[in-house]
């Protein structure tokens, strides 16, 4: 099996976030918890006022079963979305863990910053224990899924469909 490290890097619109949330059958409070932000921050995202970065967006697409590249093994949002929050990691990783995950993915600092929608200095701060920055839980969960290291969920390739 080849290693899966591809992600969708576009920034979603507020309408796209709302559609994903509705597909999952979650309210804004529940989804804010999944992303790792407060309710007000999430509401600003759906209003198009605050950005959602690539790692967060990719996890939300997985949870809505709308990711073009991957699926969560054995998961359907209609049946499982309400319980998935308990299966996610809600703690932010420390600086050493952020660095370990980035290196395990074979990414240089600039590559990680570019792929996950950060400036180089912002990404570096996530890997420095003396700084406050870290990955949000949604980003961390997605990166662990890509590495095959998530303790409760497994990522699989989405079957390619061809039109004849």
C-alpha cells in the first residue's frame, strides 16, 4: 500500500462548511468542539469571516464522507457522525509531537507550512515549546489519519470511479 499524504489545500467557503456540518447532522457547538475552537470562532467561519485551514477542512470532509481522496473505514455520517466526536483526539499536541508528525510525513518546515496553510514562522512556532502555537485538534487528527497512527479511526483510499 502506498503512503497517503495528499490533501485538499483550498480554503472552504462558509457555505461549504455549513453544508458539511449539515451532512454530518451536527450543530455548530458540536462541530466547534471537533475543530477545536470556541462556538463564536466557528460561527465566524460559517459566516465567511474566519478561515478554516487545510487540515481542518480535510477532516471535516472525511466526517461528511465528502472527501474526494479518502474515506474513514467503516464510517457513514448518517449512522456515525453523532458519535465520532468521542473517537477523535481533543487535546492539542505539544511542540515535540508536532515536529515528530511533520518529520514522519517527510515534510520540511516550509512544505508543512505551505500544505497546511501557515506562514513559515507560524509553523515554526508550533514546533517550539517556548511558543504558544500548536496544531488544532482537527489538524492533528487528520495528520495522524494520514500517517496511519490514529488510535480510533482508519483512513482508506476512496475508490476511483470512472464514467463510461
